[in-house]
C-alpha cells in the first residue's frame, strides 16, 4: 500500500515525496529523537499520514454510531473520515499536479485523482452510507502501518523492536489481499447504492451516478476489478440458466450487450492495449 509495501497499481500504492533527510526513514536511536520528530511533523508526508489516521478514526467511530441507530454523532464522524480522505489523497494530487507536467486526461487516469474525486462527492452530497468508506479504511490501515514502521518507530528508538518486524510481515502477507478486498467492496458499494436508488432513498441518485463513473474508471485501471466483474457475470449466467426461462435469458443477454457497449467507451485507460504479464 506504499512504497514500502509494493503492490499492484492502486491509489494506496502512493505516498508523498519527501526530502532526502526523511525519504530513507528516520535514523535509529535508543531514545526519542526530538529533532527528527520536529522535522518530521513539519513535512507534507506527515500531513498525509494524519489524513489517513483521521480516515481510520472517523470510519471506526462512524461504524459504531451507525450501528447505534439514532446517534447524533454519526454525521460528524462521517464527515471527519471524508475530510481525512480528501486530505491524504489531495496531497498526492497536489504533488502530481505541481511536480509533473501532465495533461488533464493523465491526471484523471491517476488512481489518487479518482479516489480524491470520490471522497469529495461523498462529502459534498453526504449520503451517510458506510460501505463506500470501507475500501478507504483498508488503504489507510496499510499506509498508517507502513509510515509508523518506516518513520515513527525509528524516531522513538523502536526500529529494532519486534513490533517493527510484525508490521513488516503483516504488510508483506496481506497487502495484495487487501487491494483485492477493496476492489470487491467497491463493487458491493455500487450494488448497495443501486438498491438505495431503487428504494428512492434520500441523496441516492448523484452518489450512484458518480460511483458508476468511478467504478468504470477502476474497471479500466484495476485487473482485480475486471476479474471480479467477470466472476459476477459467470455467476449470473449460471443463475439465469438454472431459471430456464427464455424471457429472463433474453433480458439478461440484452442487458449484457448494453453493458459491453458501454464498456467499449474508455474514460481513462484502454486496458485492451496493455501487455499481459
């Protein structure tokens, strides 16, 4: 989910560029390195880290207050989580724009831009739905762990402690899995937002429409998303065949045709031109 935990291309693989003094991590020491701590908290990367902490904290408490029906605090935690999302991905987007001479289509193609825009729409419309936040929680968890291991533990003289190795092993074993789970959660999010539209829930149409565009961009960028959609298609094919109703099968075939025609319109990336590895 970070440069310290390499993975398939995803928004969670990026982190802000830093100065040479902090890029390699904080120097090892037996006690707290106060000067390095002061220097670290003044960096843009630390602000990025704080954004992910706010995301985790906000989503966790929003989940608790969301479950407790009628809580008056769940809206605040929802907004806090999205503020953290916009802060962390916004910093990456800022660096992308200021440090690279990219065209608009190149900026839109970047994963961080897509997640920043999604977070902005969710904060602007505020549907107060939990499941679209869960992929962000996964991203933030791994970013917080990687930053803690690479920067905070050395500053506090804990680089050689067992917890550092445990964090490293956890990231190494679960990084790719977490991206796969995030891709699946994004599909579930769209399905749930679709249900909300069908049920005429308040503030449901705009989040659904934007999420459809967002998921199309993720489909073009992520092999995991494409694989899950293919698996879903095969499951629906099997279900339709079991029904053994010509009318239902005809509707399903026409629906697949419409979806495939829409899929042929590429928004940010023509993945069919990518070399298979």
